[in-house]
């Protein structure tokens, strides 16, 4: 039923017209006369508006897909990209009465009791929640984030459909198995369901605020825990210019070059220094405190990496920045991302052909969308398995690139990121890092100092017993060998005697 509804919504908004104009469906375009769009003769709207409205009607998952696309103006037509930007914070809101009902049910008191002031008209509305402004009785200005009513049911329905599509894809399409479609959907489910618990979002915000408490690059608003529940979150109200309003930022004197550089540095700091990164950094969630500081909101989706993935990823980035494609190939094989029997020379050559053309180019001349497409094509040749745990990171990197492209297209992404990674390696993997690790573990080691003589004696005693056991086994093996040799000699004599007896019997017969 959900699949039928999706098709109905697409046709209702006139997307059947777009689909039937493609080369694949031209032979059956006469079927357009049966579509709701044709029969109802609705006034034609621009295609970007129709696409946006379709995604809005289909719900949160599709809105998020549109949000991700909205940051990639390099791969979308301008009219579509401009409309999809509206999905970042201009999704149609739900009613004020419903918002009050959710807040009062969650807090257990009237909004007039919880807040000195409360604006029932939403400040912004997104796919999962909407935001109202308020003022606490203690005087602080805050925003109140409220989950959309009954959103859980809608999301679970769409996730079930995604699982079914992924299952069918893996059954009938080899690339879907290599891309691990079911695991990618599972990863998407985990992050999406986390957005439905605003207590988790508040915890994410608190951790990020602690990580960047003295930062000159990024500010994270304060959470008011006494007013935060699963479906309601109260946070410090921030004042900044949305990062997507380029003309306004230019008029106000924003430092675009420094903002672009700090965006890249902030991303790498979150991934490698903190191993905890904001994974929903579309322009609707990022503001600028002039002239050059970011303010982030909406912390429902965060990402982390295992230590091994973090190490492999850092090694790959560093080798990539140094154009050491052989090392990139080796790391992919060592990490198990490509089969162990892959010819490293062939893989190295394939990576070089994809990556070399984009070096020494500013961001405006690089499309990570196209780069990833070519990398996927290369990966398919070498049976590379997609790592679902890295999907969030790839999405975040694309968002960062999209922001950088809007702010300062001349940015040299490689030269900005490379020094950070070199410093990270010196701090985490160099000799000083090993000494720091030893010093850090010294108290734990020192606790066992009194036990050392006993442990050494036990180890030596174990070695002695092992040696005696080995000598005993060797003696047994020697005796067995001697017995086998005796048996062998006896067997040989028995065979000879038997042969002589048989020969004698034949001779005297």
C-alpha cells in the first residue's frame, strides 16, 4: 500500500510527466493520459516546486533525501536546487494546538507555567520536528523543539519499504550485494530512530559543546535539561546568519576564506580528534556568528568510528594527500575492504587514474559527487565492499564540500586538510604518542609491581613444567619410533619367510 501511495503522490504532483519523458519510458508515454495530473488538468508548476512538494508529502525520509541533495548545486539544475533548499527549515508546520499538547504532555505542566513567554507560531519547521521561541522565568531566551505527532509510525512504514527494496535488490542485483544494501538501510534506520529521541539529541549537543568549549571556530548552544524530554528539547536561542544566505553574509562582511577553511578543520577535528561528529550539517543547521565563527544546531544525527576504521581512514587520507596511491591500495587490502588476492599494481593504477586529475585544483573545479561515482565504478571492478559504518561520514563530507563550494570556491581542500592530518599522526602514532600512552598506563602497571616476583616465578615454573612435558613427550615419541622400527623389521622378515615358503612349495610341488 505504501508503494502505491508513493506512486500516486508522484503522479499527483506531475512527476509522471518528467519520468515519461526519459528515453526508457518514451515507448509508453501515451499512458500519461491516464495519470491524475493529466485528468485533473492542474495548473502546471515549475518542476523544482513539484519535486519539493512530492518529497514533503512523502514524509521525513524523503525530505532528508532532498535536504542532502540541496547542498549539491554542482550536480543539480539551479531551479531544482533552489527549491530543495526550502526543505532545510521551511517544511509545512503542524498545528499550534498539537505543538502545545505535546509540550504540556511531556513536561507535565501548562506552557504558561513552564515559560514566561511562548510563541505558538513556529520559528522553523523541518522533517522531524518544529521549533518555537520562548523565554524562561529566569530570563533566558530559548527555543523549544517539538517532535511531529505520530511521526514514528510514518518512519517505520517507510523503513519497512526500504528494507523490502534492499532485500529485493540484493536478491536480483549483484552490485546491491557488494554495496551491502541491507546493512546501509540498517545504518540509516539507527541514525533516523535516534532523531526521534530528543534526550539523545540533548546528550549529543552537550558532548559537542564540551568538545568545542574553547573553540574559535564553532559554538554549540547550551541545553536546559530540566525542560528536556523524549519529545521536547529546550535549548539556548542563538542569533546568527544562516550559512546559505551568501548575499547577506557578504553585505555584513563575513570572512568567506576563513569560514571555508574552518569548516574543513572543524570536520577533521570532530572525526579524528574527538571521534564524534555532527552528521547532519546541511545549511539549515549551520549559522554564522560574524565575521568567521560557526554556530551549529540540530544534533539528532552524530557519527563515530571504531579505532581501526579511524586509523585506516586517516592513513588513507594522508596517503591520498601525498599522492601515495600504492599505500592507499595497500590500506584497502589490509583493512579487508577489497579481496586479499587483488593485484596491488592494478588497484594502484585505477586509483591514480581517478584521483590525479583533481589535484592542484580549487574546490570550484572539483565535484566530489562525480569523484565518488568514479570511485564506485573503480570499486566495482575490484569487488570492493562498501562499509556501512562510513556512509554517515561520506554524507557529512559531501555536506561540508557543498558548504565550502558556496562560501569560498577557491578553497584548496587538500592543503587545508593535510597539515591537520600530519599533526594528528604525530600526536597519536609518533614516538611522543607511544611515550604518552606508556605514562598513561603506568599507574595500572604499577599496581601489579608487588605481584611481579610471584608472576615471574609462576611464568618460569610454567616454562619448566612445559619443558619437562615436552621432554616426556619426546621420550614417548622416541620409544614409539623404536617400536615401529622393530615392528617394521619383524614385518620385513615375515614377508621374506612367507615368500621363501611359497617359493619352496611351488618348487617341490
